[in-house]
C-alpha cells in the first residue's frame, strides 16, 4: 500500500480526529492541527483511518492502518487526570505534539 509523503510540522492539519472529548477537538483547532471542517469520530474502524493522518488515541491495529497518528502531549497534574477538560484547561499542560507511524509486520 502506497503512503503519501508526510512531514511533521507544528501546523500539520489532521484528516480525522478520533475522540469522545470535545475539549481535545477544540484544543486541536486552537493549535492549528485541525480545521473547523475536520471530521470527528467517537469510535473508528480500519476503513475510517486507513491512509489518513489521525489525531487521537488508537489501538495498534488501527494505528497501523493510518498514515500517521498525531498526539497532543499533555503533562496533566494529578488533580486534572480522569476529568473531561476544556481546551482552556489543557492548553497550559501541552508539552508538544508527537507524530507516530505504526507498521505491522
């Protein structure tokens, strides 16, 4: 399967966001990672992510189908963990953006 060229930049626009948290969607838009029209799914299938740059936490079998998986790296204090946070609450905790490419052998 061919993969399109992809360069990691701070302003990479993702093709799809997979999350149940509206705060992460809003944060991705504020950070310039996603546009207003970017599709958002609470749950994804292999067909949904295949060949796309996806922001979210995916199981490895789905991550291997994506072209790349983008993660907003957060350093959350203990008292904020496990909560549904707004973008404003997450923004001070952002430590970077990571891009992963997963291959299945």
